């Protein structure tokens, strides 16, 4: 660990990141209770399938692309996809460009479930942020985006190279 003037600040940041992850886990647990039609832990998969399937160049998405975009192991994504397919929220169809492959897309039930879950999440965030002004939310969003990008840019980078 680098021992410099920022070390204490980074330790404090890490402590607050743990608290944020705890809050996110609680939100996800509440999601499972409020939206039992969405298998636990699959909301982000549904949202990504929706986002990737809406891209003009692709009428759906492949599991391998979903894994790459989410930075998850393909086997983890395959299990999540299997769960949402079993739940009737996602369907597999033949890839029009490669009949051996399949593309994923939301079913009408998947669209309703995703919209309902996102509306519920928006309500929860609105409640949590009710005392924040729009500028604070924008600044926090920008800093969080910057932090995420900077942290991801150091993924797999040897510690020596970072110094």
C-alpha cells in the first residue's frame, strides 16, 4: 500500500464504499421481495439485454457480449440468462446472421417486469435523495462515474505500474 498523505483518505473512502455496497445489497434484497417475478440478482441482466437489444446494429444480444459488457464470467451470465428465460422474461431466438447462435430479447412480460422494477428503484432513489438538490445529484453522479472509470482503468494493471 502506498503510504502518503492520501492514505488516510483512501482508507476512509474504502470504509464508505463498504457502506455503499451494503446499501446496494439491501436495495437488491428489497427488490427481490417487491418484485418476485424478477429472479434475484438479474435486474442488471434484464436492463443490459434491453439496452443492448435496442442498439440499431443488433436486434438482440449474445450471451458472450452480455458477459463482456457486464464484466462477468460467461458461466455466471449464462446462469442468470437461464433464470430469466425460465421466468419467461427473456426469449432466445435464432440469430438472423448466424443460425447456430441465438440472440436474447425481452418478452412482453420481461418488458413489464423491467419497467415496474425500474420505476420501483426510481421511487426508492427519489426517497433517499429527497433532501438533495439536483446539482448535488449531478455532481455525485459525475464523480461516481469518474471514480468507476478510473478504478476500471486499473483493472489487471500491476501495482508497480501504477506507481
